[in-house]
C-alpha cells in the first residue's frame, strides 16, 4: 500500500481541535455533553470546572481496555465508552473507491478545468445519511462487516488486493461524534482509484454491487464539497481529491 503525505493541504481550512467529538447531543441517546470551548480541549489546559457525564451503551462481547485511557485529541465533554465497542482506540477501515465522471462518449467531465470524480457511497438500513463503504474492524478481521455486507464473499480477496495496491491517505484519529474522553475511532483510509473505465476489477465490482443486499442502497455519487456525507468522511474525500488533482 502506497503512502502519501497530504498534511497541510485539506487541513488548512479545518479547526485545530476535534469538532464532531464535541457535538452537544451524543448520537443515539438523550445524553448531553459537558460544553468544552476550543481553548479548553487540550488536557494540558487547566479546566477545574470540567465535570462531564458518563455514558456507555450496552454491547455484547465487549473488549474492555483501560477505561482511563485519555482521548489523545483532548476533552470531548463525555466520559465512558459511548456507543463504541471498547475503551481506548476503536479501529476502522474506510476505502475511498473512485472513478472519473464521464460523458456518454467516455470523455472525462471537467469543472473549473479540473477532472471530476465519482465515489462509491452506501446508505445502510435505519440511517438517513450516506457514508463511505467501510466501518469498524472486529478483532482479527481485515475487512469491516459493513463492507462485507456490500461485497459478495467471492470478491473479498480481490478487494483486499485492491486495498493493498491503493494509496493510504489517512491513518490515525478520526473526529467522530461517537468519540468520548475514554474511547475514540482510529481509522485507515485507503484511496482505490479506477483510472480506466474499462478496468476489469471495476466492472467486476459493479456487477457484484448489483447483486448486494436489497435493503442496502449503494451508488456512484458525484464528488464535490456538497456531497451528502458524514462530515468526517468528507474530510477523507478532500484528501483523495487533492491526491488525484481532482475537482472538489
């Protein structure tokens, strides 16, 4: 897997501290976080009034780690495990699968002189938001359960090969609304780009997608800053656009 340094490019417009991890209402609950202003996020900054509530949703087969591991990016306004599976880092994998957006004659569509991309996105049952086809990694697993749900079993090995040939665009902490002071998401995001519309693996992928679970919505979506996706996933798309020199 190739690695590329994208630091200082998409992040230039991003705030210095996690934002989604301080969303006042914790997702999937009625729990409100203790408000944390930007300047009080770092643990090194004294915050004597800080008194966050604790919240941990029920999970079966919970892999408990040190419950006192501090979030490496600072305060979130909530203690406990939240909706995450374990204390400390919760590992994830997010493939960013792209192709060029093309006209009917096969020519690549451009906007502001830059080539336009399409990205593979999914909408899971009980969710009204589109997301990248990845997610949490169970211990010992190499592909997220959500990704396996999308791909037919016979295509799993080929997709793992595509990931190895892809370019790593992010590794580490991910600003996520489920993060707490004691549990957080760390992900590896990999760019898998099909440069040629006649690519055999892309045609095979498309054929498998047509036969995936009928409860699952999956599609190729035009990639730009207005894309209806989770905010932290849009940060990953910005990195891919920068990597490929594409419009965003």
